[in-house]
């Protein structure tokens, strides 16, 4: 992997959730997903009840994450990463499932039923915004 790809993978590991982008019945969708990185691939955990995994299985998807909500608080500059490539339904081993952490109790009021996707990144992009220590990056009233 190139150094930018390795940096993007490292940044992805700093946040637990991101957004999956794909199409469902010819319409674009965004879905929140939990992720981990295993063996150079991105593993995603979604709620099975929404059916998004069926649209993703065998298709090219994009998955992005960022630190925009926490950058001002933690002192890090804002960044975003995006991974694009084919996805397939996955069955992670028990150690990988533990890395995801606890399963949410519900999704849209229904019991959360986890399903997993494996994304093999073919394209990786990373964007950063740089600020100096004297610049405030929070909201100005």
C-alpha cells in the first residue's frame, strides 16, 4: 500500500463509524455503519433489517469517515477518508466481531440484527484541512 493509503487506514481506525454510499433500486443511499480494518480490508457492520447489505453484495461501494465532529475538541486538524471498491457479505471470526464492540440494541426502533460486509479498497482518498494553533475552528457566534 502507498503511504497515503496507509495513513488513510490509520485515520479510519481513530473513529468507530462512517457512511456507506451505494445505490438501491437505482437510487443513491447513505447508511451509517460501524467499521474495523482487518487484513487490509474494511469490515462493516450494518443492520440487516434495512436491506442495504443486499444492494452492496457484489457491487462497488464507497465508505467514508471523518473527524469533523471532534476535530475542534481534540486538537486534531479535520480530515476525511474514503475507500471505494467491491463489497461482499462477510462472516468475520469471533476475534473480529469483538473488535466491533457491543451491538446496538435497536435500529430505527427494531432490534438490531447485525450483518457484515467486506470492502476491498481499490481507490483510497484522504483530505485534510490544516489550521495553525492561533486559528479557532469551532463555531463563531
